[in-house]
C-alpha cells in the first residue's frame, strides 16, 4: 500500500508540470444565424445572433475531470472593436451599427477556457487549463441616398451652404411634369430598398411613383418639397413659377399736350417663394442687392416713367398702382394691354433694368425719351420680340390690342400675336 501511495504521489508531481494544449481536442465552433442580413441604411442597427458549440479537451489522463467552461466574446468590423462580452453564454447578439456605405462585415470571436482536475484521489491533485477560439462572420450591404434631382429646372443658391439641400426654379407651363429621382449607392430598385429608406413629400402635392421617384405638376404654380433619407438625407425644393411682363397704354387726345396719354409696365411673379432669388447688383456700388424691393410693392411692380410737370426736364420712375394721371389728378386707365410670360432670368434682368432706371433716370424728352419709349425698353429687356419704336401712347395702345399698324414715320408694319401666351424659349 505504501508503494502504491508513493507511485501515485510521484505520478501527481509529474502531471503538475504538464500543460494541456488546444490540440488535445478542445475546440469552439461559432455560427451566425443570419450571415447575410437584408440591406440597411447607414447608421441603422443590424441584428446578428452568434452561437458557440464547445468540444471539451480529450480525457487522456487518468481521472481527468472537466469542471467548467466560459465564453469571452468580441466583435470587430472595419472600424475596429465594436462590442465585447466577457464570461458570457453560448449565444450572443453584439451591438452593431455599421456606418458608411457598401459591403460591411462583422466578425465575432469567442474564446473558451477549459479547467479540469486530475488525480483528484491523491493527496496532491493537479489542475490544468486550456483554451480554444472560434469565429464566424456576417456581411451586410449598407445603403445611402447619394442624390436627389429633378428632370427640369434651374438650380438657384438657397443660401444655407448645405450640400444636401437644393432648390430649382421651373417655369410654369414648360413641362407637363417634373420627375424627381433619388439615387442610392447600392443601385437597388425601389422594391429592394432597405426598410429604413424614407421618401416623403413634406410641402406641396407631388405624386409618389415609388420610393425613389416623385412627379411634380409643371402646370401648377407653387412650391413642392421632397425629402429622401437613408443614412444621409437629401431635400429638393421645386418652385414652379409664372413671371409676367405686361405693357399698358392709355390713348390720350393727342395732339393736345395736356392729354398726351401714358404708357407703363406691370411685372408680376408667383408664388412668393420665388422672391428670395430675385437678386441683382447695385449699379452705383457693384454690391449684391435684392430686387424684390425695387419699389414699395416688391417684385409685383407697376411703374412708369414721368417728367417733372414739364415736357422736357428731369425724369423719374413712379411706382404706383394705378398710375397717376398728372393732367387730371386722377388715374390712368389702359386702353391697350398685353402680357408675356418670361423666364426667371429674363424677369430678373427686367427688374435690374427698372432698378437702374429708378436710381439713375435720364432726362425726360417728350419727343424722344418718354413714358412710351421707356415702357418699350422694359419689354425689350424682357425678351419681347418686335417691340415698336413708337413715342406715342396711342400707337402703342393700338399695337397692344393686336392691331396691325404702321407707326408714324415708319414703314415697317408691327403686329402683335393674340392671344397672350407663355413662351418657354425666352
């Protein structure tokens, strides 16, 4: 018995110096329940459950007994360590919110430490430990909206210095519809977009075709705002505007110098959402200036060029609706009137012309530079074709009514087409 005890003790002392290796059969197998989740938007959480299956080390030593295991988890993506769980369970769901766009991979690692006791019946039992590591990965496609643009319109600076917002002006009646299209970085069709993709029409009444496409009515004046969000957010504002330049004239009892008649202009633009973009330049300083305040009526301006109670002398622009009649003390009533639709750029150019005229008016000359010639100059600036070079309100009134006339002293026949129409080429 003593010999048997000594042999056992000696055997225990020898085993104390022995180290178990992973190749003794210890192993961990990790699997991902959903290795290819559905696409998500950048910044959206992704749920992947990982599970570990443990193989204990082989019991190659006499009376080797495994007394416990543990699970130390760690998860990494392209940014580095994203989550850990020490002394966890055999299943784990790391917290993962991928950013950026494109293909993103999450790899979960688990390390198991096995501990055991052998020769437990001897006075000097030995303990040991060995570890094994396993891993599994899941890959998800991360989407993001990259652009949101209309099929028609002129881009204008909205002044917010935000590259994710844009404003476009579209002339009324020049497009039956404007298609606003979103593009995503993965190039998915609308039906395959992530559930976190949001496409909304927050202002106006656009028609939503699908989650990537809206249609805006080009024959309805107004403002439409469309928002698309997936990770990043894009916003497009569509302003369908109608800008009109009108000429009016009242035939007087010429040749009476006391009732010469009058010619004037009337500018209108709708909706008011277009006002902030009416920008010009101060002719005296060269500084930027808002043309929405050319006169007290703002961009809806009616004005005419007047003398200073004399046939020849200092000229000035009077902004008033209706236009005052200096000869009677009342107001002028048009005997001829016509309007044209013009582009936004032409409208701005016309406002700039009026702004310059009001700041630096020329001398009024009844026979060469009067209310009629200045009203005709406004129309020409707006891009109106075939404007007659008349100095007489009566002749201009006749032309505005669509009559073919030969102006005094001029052989060319000027005729205005009827009815008034909007031209998209101006």
